[in-house]
């Protein structure tokens, strides 16, 4: 099926509710004329990524009813771009025609899917393509789960032999700006009878909504928290990330410490290196100071350049020098391996290019 045909088929489903993301009990409640075990059967099929026509152990009339009234997975893979090392970039279409992205990154220690939590983003980070057009809408828990299920199946996986076993909520959107749906997704994706990806294999990246970090710490969830820092100074961070004007660095660090105290999980600070902006000796010293005193790790990332701004990535050598300075100051830090740059791996780039008709 071509892109246009796929798009039309997807958009035609927009008025139908999606079953993926519902519990087996909720599905059974929609089918009062059928045995309750049908809910569990359908739930299992959905976790495998099967559409209604493939649920052949169900009665034909039930499959026809489901197909007429519901959508199995609200997420369709519209395009796949393959990069180096087995990396894949996905352009997904939702049932209302909106587009989101994801990146699949295979490693020796497990295969990671970076997934989206919103269509667009309203955080306004100046170096990121995701928010160039602002926030369109939040994703439902089912739409987040749908990305995982679709990619797991596309890569040849099943529930018992997953090809996606690690997740990063670091695609388009701010997860804590979609707080309730994200928590519902975490419950759904870690369900034992479903895809069952445990929270120790999930990372959540936030731009630093401190009130939500504290609330999340108290929620009982224990994913790895990654905080987008990108500058150790309030002035510099506010220029890159408008959210810093509401939640300054001091409050951000306090909320990070609180998360560790409540969960016992080391906090990761994401730090995108931008040449001439945040890679100075002064930045290294300040970064060492604010991240000391509790278990944390600095994840350095060479900027993935986008055409819409004039920020430039430092050279590999300059990034390595900055890393050495941090390590000399006692900071636990690494440079994140770059995956997906050859297929526009930065959040929002692929969606934007598609919408522009390139």
C-alpha cells in the first residue's frame, strides 16, 4: 500500500475508538453478547500487533463487528527509513491524520525505541525541531503503546520474544506536559499479560517541569529520569529552554535530588553540546558543582543540527575535550553514541520534512 492509500485508510478510521490501550476487562465490557474470555483473547492479539482479520480464533461475526466499529492499533507505520547499524526512523500516522516519529536503536544490551508522547511540543526549546510548530495535541496511552507494538511487530518480535525491550520517552513532546496519559501508558506497557516492558528498562526525558518531577517521584513509578539541562547557568539555559524561566536551575536540581531520594534511581542529565554556547571551561566547572552531592550522570550529546536555526555542533575532538574536563572534575559523564543522524534522527525533523512535502 502506498503512502497516500495508507493515509486515506488511516484517516477513514478517525471516528472509531482504538482497543489497544484498554484492559482485557474493558474490552470484554464492550462485548456483552460474547463470553468474557473474548476480552482476554483480543487483548493478547493486540499485544502481538495483530489486526482484527488476523484474530482467526475469534468467530467470524465477532471479527466483522470489531472491524466495523473499532480500530485495533491507532498507530500506523507510514514510512520507515533505515540508517547505519540497524537504526530505523519511523514516521507514524495516527487515526486523525496527525504524524509522529520514533527511532529504533539496536544494541548488544537490548533494542531501544525512542517514542513520542505528544504531537508537536510547546516547550519551545530553541535547538529542537519538535516544537517549531507548537503543540498540536497530547497522545493517548494507547497511541504511545501503539508505537511500541507496531515497531516490535515490524522488527519481527512477539510478546514472548520482544524485539523492543527498552524504551525512551524522548521523542516529540514533553512527557510531563501529558502527565496522566504517560502514567497510564507506563502501567499498560509494563502489564505482565501484555508487552511487559518493566520500568527499569524505561527512561523518561523531561525539560524540567519541577512540580511534575516531584509528583512523579511520589507516584510509585521508578523509571530512569533524564533531565534536559543543556546549560549550567540560568541565563544560558533560559535562552535555550524557556521553561527555565519558570523553573530555575536551583529548583531543578532540588527536584532531581528529591527524585533520587524517593526512588533510589540515579538521575541522568542530558546535555546537548552547542559550539560556543555551553562548552566552555566555565560551563564545565559549574556543571560539576551543581551535579555533585547525589548520584547523577551527565550524558553529553553533540548537537543534531537542524536547518531552522544557526546552532552548530562542536567537533568530535572538542566534545571529547569537554568530557575530559568534566571527568577530571569528578563528574560521571559519557558522550552518547550518535545513532540516527543519517536518517534525521533528531525529534521532529522527519515529520516536518514530510509535512513540507520534501
